C-alpha cells in the first residue's frame, strides 16, 4: 500500500459537511470529501467528470490531529432585496496530517505532482482558506 501525506496547516480552514442556508459550519478535522475536492482541483478534474472523481473516491483516508484549532464564528451582512446575517465557522491555527492510501502508486504520484503544480487554485474548505506553500 502506498501513501500520500498532506500536512494541512493554515491560519484558517473550514471543513463543512452539513451546511444549510445562512449557516456554514465546519468539522473539527478535515473531511475526506474536502480533501478529495482539493485533489480534484489540483488535478484539474471537472465536477461532472464522474470517472476521475470515482478514481479519487477509492483512496483510503485518515487524519491525525497535530494541533486542534480554535473555532471562529464569523458573520456577514448580506444586502439584496432585504438585509440578513449569514453565519460562518472556521478553524484557526489547526494542524493536521492527512494520509491518502492506495495500491495505485501512479495515481498518488500524479496527485503529489499536481499539488505542487495545481490546475485550479487550492483551498482548505473555502476560498478564503488558502493552503500552505509546502505540503509535506
């Protein structure tokens, strides 16, 4: 079994699973779907590229929490036909080590290369959460 390790350490991260309407939550550690989304962006996969996304979904996933982040609650005033408040939650100063494992060494090597030369911009859950410059 081959493993690709990603160190996720940034000022802000957000790993939402069950966000509804005006509230965007975060889990306390990275989710498999969030990390696979990051890999898909790095590789340049489109959202409708079912075969490529299925290939990524077969990866085994694990997380080690090296430093628990502090939960941050932020809110935004949205102005349109009416004014309303949206709530967003982030993890601040968290550090994780994520492992992606597979028997397909070539896939993991392609992903590792793409993380250093991504096709699309990379985010740790949300656009405002930029990843570190170095991964490992």
